[in-house]
């Protein structure tokens, strides 16, 4: 089905590269107007230009640290001033420092929580009021399969992403009769070209990031990593009108690494 988001406006965070860029492109192909948000101005501006050139989509960019107070509100104002409404918020911004738990420092703890939990919480709170006014809204978070399967070296990351999973169920129940839905897409290990948000814990083959990736792949019965396109397809469904009776759910895009 084409043009599933025709006439809709979507805000995608963490959208300059990787999964967020793929989601933005998929939304643009389906007819959405897109606000491309992220930390770095250059990649976000280039992504917005690309959506217009390649797909004819109306797109603008926004750059800020969305974990900081006031940044999410500025993003919301830009979207409303540019397009007059927001129908969908995709909380994709994230990234953590993957380390054995006792090797974390105060800086890595704060960065992991800020990148994953605070960005999603602040953006969700900022965008609920204008969506409530219209009686329509789709909130889709990109969570993590590691919350379910307990992948090693992910305890702190899981604390942040687990908070994201949990808050969606709370919002879903609170606003269930107001036209808003809140769901999470939880990918397993995703193979993307740029993994800059994840820092290697060690250079050793068994204990470093390469070892964690290998063990993550070993947990997937389908024998491959997810792709950004796999994740974007699930996000698109939850952002569409077709998903109107689905709220408070976690949709795992995991190749079977956990079941039921």
C-alpha cells in the first residue's frame, strides 16, 4: 500500500544517519512531511534536502541535544510553525556506551541515560499537548531487544531503554481514549554502516564490542542482523492509520531471538 502517510506530518529524532535516516526516507516515500531532528546540524540538513530531492517531500531539519531542557519544545514549535500540525513522533535518538557494568563512569552513565531515556521522555511530553488538541497522534519509540534477552554488557543501556519501553505503556493507558497511541519497536542487533554512538569497551576479541556483536548474532535464529529497512517497516506500520487499535505494545524486530 503506497501513500500510507499522505497528508501526515512526522518528526523523527536521531534522523541524520542510520535507522533514523531510513525511517525518514520510508516516511517520505509514503507521502509524509518530515522534520529531521538530530544532534548534528550538517547530517540533518543534508538528510532533509535529500528527502525533498529524491522523494519530493516537504522536509526541514532541526539540530539540538534533545535531552536538554527546552530543546524538545523548540523542536515541537518548529514542526508546528512549519507544517501546522504533527501526527507522528518517532523517538529514535539514542546510543549508549556498551561496557561491562562496573567499568561505567559517571560520564558514561549520564550519557547513556540522556541519549536514550531523557530524549524520548522530553520529546513525548512536548508533543502530547498539540496532538491532544487534534485528537490524533502516533508515538513510536525505537527500543531494544536486549531489554528482553539480557545481552551481556548492556545492563546500563537496558536500564535506559527499559525505561522507554515502560513509559510507553503508561502513556498508552493514560491517553487511550484521546486518539493517541504509544508503541515501541525493539530491534535486535542492527547492521548499519555508522556505529559512532556505541563505543568499544575493549580491544580484545572476546570482551570488546566485536565480541558482543558476535554473541548478539548468535542469539538470532534467522542467522543475520536486522537492517534499518526491517526496523523502518515496523515503525511505518505503527505510525499509520492501520495501527489505530494497537497501543502500549512492544513489537520485536529480532529474527526470533526472543519469542512470545
